[in-house]
């Protein structure tokens, strides 16, 4: 008889999870299934409740935080000027604190060194550290 109670509780919690999508009711529903398995194995009511509580605590305390962390990850795709940061560029015209041109991929950009005391000669390779407006801040590649 206890098996059916656990299965009904698990089904109700499963429906609640589908409606709310909180990742909490579903984990408690799985814990109710653990209680049903314990009942089917012949465990008495205190053992069933203990298995249910342990499985619920494990689900809510361990599994849910990991799942939430994976769901809330930022997108891996960078677009716009953010996609240029970290790329390698070729210096076309000498880059100093006042002027300079670089080629990032197939595009020409105005540039200045990230460290304003540097002067980067034409033909050298640089890394794009930051984009400010239409100007790339670059640093010599080592």
C-alpha cells in the first residue's frame, strides 16, 4: 500500500515541476520514487521516510545548485567589438599614443598602444586588449 502512496506523491510532484520549472519539485519527486523503491524492498515506514529525506537533501543540496549553475552560464558566442578582444592583429602604420592603424582579420582599425609609452613599428604583431569606440588598444605579442 505504501508503494502506491509514494508513486502518487512522485506523480504530483512531477506535475508541479512541469508547471513551475523550479528544479526543486522534480528532485523531491525523484526522492519520492526512492521512497517507493524502499517500500518495494520491504523497508518499514521510518526507513522509507529516512530514504526520502536523504534523497531530497542530496537532490536539493547537491544536484540543484550544480544544475542551476549550468543553466545560468553566459553564452559562449561573443559578437560585435567584444569578439575582437583577444585576437591577433598586424600593425599597418606605426602605432603610438597619438595614431596608428592595424588589421584585425580583414578589417582596418585605428589603434593605440595599451601602454602609452610604447611605439609599435609597422609589420609587428599585436594582441587586441580592448576596444574603445573605433580604436583598438593593443599590446605587442611576445
